[in-house]
C-alpha cells in the first residue's frame, strides 16, 4: 500500500464516519433547538427538560438508521480490505 493509497483510505474513513453519525447529530440538533425555544418561551430552565428529549431523539435516529449505518461501514471496511 502506497502512501497516497493510505491517505485516500483515511480520507474515505473520515468522510464515511461523518456520514454515519450525521442522522443522530441532525436529530439531536433539531430537538435541541426546539427544546431551547420551548425553554426560553416558558421560562423552565431545568437541564433534564432539554437533555431527555435530545437523548430520546438521538436513540430513535440510531434505531431507524442503524441498518444503513452498518451497511455503510461494512462497505468502507470491504473497500479497505480489498484495496484499489
């Protein structure tokens, strides 16, 4: 494996990892912003009120996107094992 192949493999791994975590991050961000607006409007500033919905949304996003995540990671590992 040459240096350029290794650099390309690491680049693909980083980009693939970012794509894999994206559904959970988007779900957490959307729910976090919504809960922040609700907390600001209602005056309730308890940390659990903001954390629990984010954790549930991220868990739901994980459950929904897990098959796609496994497929994507398996494809990445397969490409790494077989080479160019």
